[in-house]
């Protein structure tokens, strides 16, 4: 099987040597020697030693600028001119003095050696620059793969970034797990799909010197996990191998990230269940305790007066309603977290919604003064009433938990920027600046929570409900004297436009 190194080396060569370019450069080097000869012999009239040094400098310059072939041509031409014009007898190729033969051959050897050294130095410089460029491109590619957006798809991103970074005319990537092929680049090369599939299945290497195309398998742990095809001016074989390794690392990183995301989602789901169960247990405990006390008193016969018995029955009935609301809210919260919110929208006035939300927290108000201010003529809103009550209840519950007992609350509903905005104001200690960006995160409870119970889900739930309606929840203002949390909702389309 042809090695990856041999394939890359062949494909890096041009399709045919540019004889015209080389021929022109040889002629130019001969012209330089001719110009030096004319200037040294006719104009400057220098001696043989000076002319020899000038020829050597010119040969070194030609070797550095163009290459070995041009400098060798210049060397031969310089030796002939040096002999003809500067070694006696002049204007002949005859060498009279045997010592001049030694000088002539020494000059020829020095010229050829200088040509080789100059050409070799140029080649090494070019190779060093190519290696530096390859390393910079590989670094850019590795950085791009690390920052790849997984929503785009890592296989598609690998093909696109390889083509961009290395200026290839076409690139394609096949991910074996899905069998999907991603093409990118200026050229469309569907004809290599079969080679991509074969490379991904069998780990084979395909090359086409005529089009400058290489198809190689992507391996991880010795097993093919994909295939990469590139077409254009290819880099060195080492860089091509590095490309394959980076592609394998990119795929593995994406798989590891996906597995980590699944694990995190499972952990959060488990945390949510545990937190909700804990919160529900606490919320259910109060009404159940009250119901147990009332029913025990009724069953024991201690309460004989009809009015007292009626009061206990009323307590049981009220607590049953409370439990029913808790169960309904728990179901709604579970649906919200599962992303299964289905809104039953209808035109609703805001006042009854606010009243229903206040009823759900009546037991927690504990005699506080609650001021409700609804702007006159406020249009109806187009919302799911139950969900909206749940959202407002979260704002009220947050205000009750984070403000002193007995402190007043205020609820305002007004038109703002073409929407209905409900604001709940408390007289609590405010939200510290470092926490303001986190208060809407799931399970987050502020440092002012103290001994209050809660899940840390209230504001997150309110925001999700508002966004499902096309609205928003935000912290409007906060200070050491209290905070205002606001919720925006859309008006009914007809009434909102008419008002």
C-alpha cells in the first residue's frame, strides 16, 4: 500500500516543471554575468582578482534569489568569461601560465560550491518558513476545533475549518457513526463519496495525483471512526497526519461533551426531583397537620358545640383546597421543567388574576397590608390564566420570603411599552449586586434567605412562564429598602391596538 508520506510528497509537486520560468531565469543569470564582464573589462578595467570576487558575489546572489540550476549556469559562464577576458593571453580561451589553470579550476570549484551552499541555504529557509506556516495553521485549526459550536455539528465544522485554514479548494468529512458526509469549499466533489466510505470502513488511503486529492481514514485507538478528503495545494505529510489526528480529537471531544451533557441533564433532573419532593413535603406538612388536628378533635367528641364543629370542618375544607392547589402547581412545575408547557390562552382581565394569586398566598400574608393598584382602562391580556396566576404567585412568594414579617407589599399593574406589566414591591433587604445575575437561576437561593424554606425555583418558573407567553420577568429596582420584581404580558391583539 502506498504510504501517506509518499502520497503527500507526490501531490505537493506541481503538475509539470515550469521550463519557461527556469529558462528565463537561466538567461537572466547569463545576462548578469555578461553585464559584469562588460563593466569590469570595458568600464572599470579591473584586474583578474577583483573580477573573480565580483563574479563570486554575483553567483551567490543568483543562488540565493533563484536556485541551483541558475547559479550553475552563471558559474560556467563566469569561468569562461574570466578565462577569456582576464587571464592572459586575453581574448582567447588559451591558458599560457600553468598556475592560471590552478586558479581557473579553483575559481570554478569555488563558484559551484558557492552555488550549492546558496541554493541549500535558500531551500532550508523556505522549508523553515513552510514549517512555521504549517504550525500556525495547525494551531489555528486546533483552536477552532476547541471552540467548535456543537449545534453546528463537529463533522461539518471539521470539514469547513480544514478548508478555510489551509485554503483548500475542497474538503469533505464522513462521520462513521452517522454515515453522513459533509462537503465544503469552493469546489463540489461528490465523486469522492465512495472513497470516503471505503476509507471510513476499511481504513484505506486514496490519492489522485492529477486532481491533488487525498482521502484518508480518521483513526482513534486503531479503529477508523471517520474519513477526511482534501483537495488543493496540500501541506507536508506531517501536517496531513496531524490533520487526521486533530479531526479524531475533535470527534472524541464532541462525543465526550455530549456524554457529559447527558450526565449533567440526568443529574439536574434527579436534583430537581429531590428538591421538588422536599419542597412539596414541607408545603404539604402544614395543611396536613391542621387537617389532622381538626379531624382528631371531631372524632374524639371533645367538640360538642355545633358552631365549633362547623369551624373545624371549614378548616378541613380550606386545607383540602390548599392541597389541591399545591398538587396542581406541582404538576405545572413538572411540565414547565420538562419543556411541555401548553398554554390555553384566552382574553383575561388582570384584576381577577391578581386576586387569584393573592388567594394562593393568603395563609403566608399573615395580616400584612397588601396594596393592589390596577391602572384604570387597562386592556385585557391574552394569557393562560392558571399559568399566569402561578407566575404571579412566585413573585408574591418571593416577596413574602425575603421581607420582614408584617412589612407591607404592593402590587401594581399598568401599561408600559405596549404591554401589561405587573410589579410586586417588598420592603426587604434588597438583592446584593453580585447575586443579581444569578437570582433567576434554577435552585439558586439568595444569601438573605436565612431560615426560610424554598426550592430556589420560584423566579426561574415565573420567567419561563412569562417567556412562554412572549413576555419577561426582571428585577426592576432594588435597594436596602426593598425590591421590585416585574412581569410583562402581551395584551389581547384587538384591545391592545384599540386602546
